[in-house]
C-alpha cells in the first residue's frame, strides 16, 4: 500500500477543493466508497487536518470525483 507523505499542505488543499465543489466530508466519503475506497469520514477529517497521510489510490479517486488536476492538491 502506498501513501503520500505530506511536506506540503495536501490536506488543506483537499479541503479547499472539496468546499469549492460544494461537497461535505460525508458526501465525499460516500462517493469514494462507491468507487471502492474504504475511507471513513473521520479519516478524511484527519487527512484534511494534516494528522494523517492519504493513500495514493484515494487521491486518484478524489481527482476524478472533483474533476480537477493533481496540481490543485499540491499547491503551496
């Protein structure tokens, strides 16, 4: 299983994209789970708060869900 280390604020960027797209944490998690992810709402909250790393596969699913480029997640 691969994880991305957060040396830039990926979690904060995920939160910004999520909010800009009008998604709640719960809605994101439901959509990710429908696509095969096992992420929980508390896991997403911890990722957004920078307390937890994100799986590369989950980041890929978020890119598709939010219809954004990876650059959106890697802004400084």
